[in-house]
């Protein structure tokens, strides 16, 4: 068996642990600039205490708010649902000018939920708040901007292509990673050159101009997606099935030069909900203690 065949076998075995039903809790986040609709990023759906939320990265939402544009999400089928009103976004800590958390939430109203019949919601049992292994393996499900085509008329739909991307925890030096804080963040190895396709061959990701993608920043559009822990490099693959995939973080940033992705731990999401919706605090306390 040559190296390509060995890689293909590994890819199939690892791929079997990617939460393919995770697409049911994943939505594209778009912005309307009539008559065009553009991809902004990716979000995930989360339910707690009977409230249902969209979760994404704050920088995705702030970009739309700068231009006072309407934000929407995919409805799990082929349509988009407009989300008027305010999102709750994290803000810089008192001792920082940068928003280190970079998460945003939006409580879905009944009018939106009535149109979202093909989706599911993450629940407490799908979340892992524990410390992550230095050899953990993660999967991201999102919509890269380099593959998205905006709509150009009222009757045209924005075209989106999904990406399932699996990688492992970054184990290199963090000295040059400005803004990284181990308390808030997870680091992911995001070197595009190491990506392979299911058949074991190198993955060549091409941008709209025909040039090859060079790093994690070229995959913008997956910002805001959920980060799933699907296994551990120190655990035999045939034992990965003993633990179901869990969401551990929100994909929020990249360090292009170092080829490293940054994700904000999910506890930042529940902290934001705790601050914005006091009535959910009892449910949140029980959730984190479980």
C-alpha cells in the first residue's frame, strides 16, 4: 500500500467520526445589499432553557452593522431568513482594546423558527466545557467565501459550497500569536498545504481568481462555525467511537503567517447568554455543572 492509499484509509476512518448531522445545526450567515446577497460567515444553532439562538463570531456581525445592512441565515433548505434587530456581541475586556472573545448570539423569534423546519439545535449534551487535550482532533463545518457566489437579483439565490475540514490542536510556539489567551482560546493547525482529499491526494483549494489558497485566511466564511472535538491522536482510531463528538468552541480567527486558527471556547457563548438573558441563569448554571 503506497502513501496515498494509506492516507485515503486514514481519511475514511477519521471521516466516519465527523458529525455529518452537524450540518443540521449549521447555518450560513448572509448580508443583504439589495439586490445582491453576500456570504458573511457561518453560524450554529443552540438551544437552552427553551430559548433558541444563532451563535457566530462577533466580527462577522460587526461587519454588517457597520453598513447598517440586514443580516439573514439559511433555513436548512434553500431559502434565507431575515434576522432584524440587535445581536448580542462580546466586547473588549477592560484591560484590552481587542475583543478577545469575538462571539455573538441572536435569539431567534417565533416568526423565524416557523420557517426553519429542516434544522436542529445543539443542546447541553452536545457541548464540552472541559479542558481540551493537546493532541485533540477537531472538525469544522462551514461555508468558505472563496467558493461562494453572491446573488445578483431578487430571483437568484446566493450559491454556497460546504466544507468539512478536520485538523488537530496546534502544538507550536505561541510567542508571536498576538491576542492568544489560553484561558479563552483553542489553537488549531490550519496549514492548507497539509490538507488532503478523501482519496488521499493533496487538496488543492482554488480561489475565485484561479490562484491556489495559501492559508487559513483564504477560508474566510467559515468564521463563526462550531468547532467539534471528534477524537485524539493519542487514542487508537477504533476507540474514538466510545466518545461522541462534542462542540467545544467557535471558530473566530487566524494567524496567517503561522498557519494557525484560533477558536473561542464555548463557555464564552454561555457567558454572553448569561449576561443578556438573566432569566436563563438557572438553566445555565445547571448546564455547566452537568
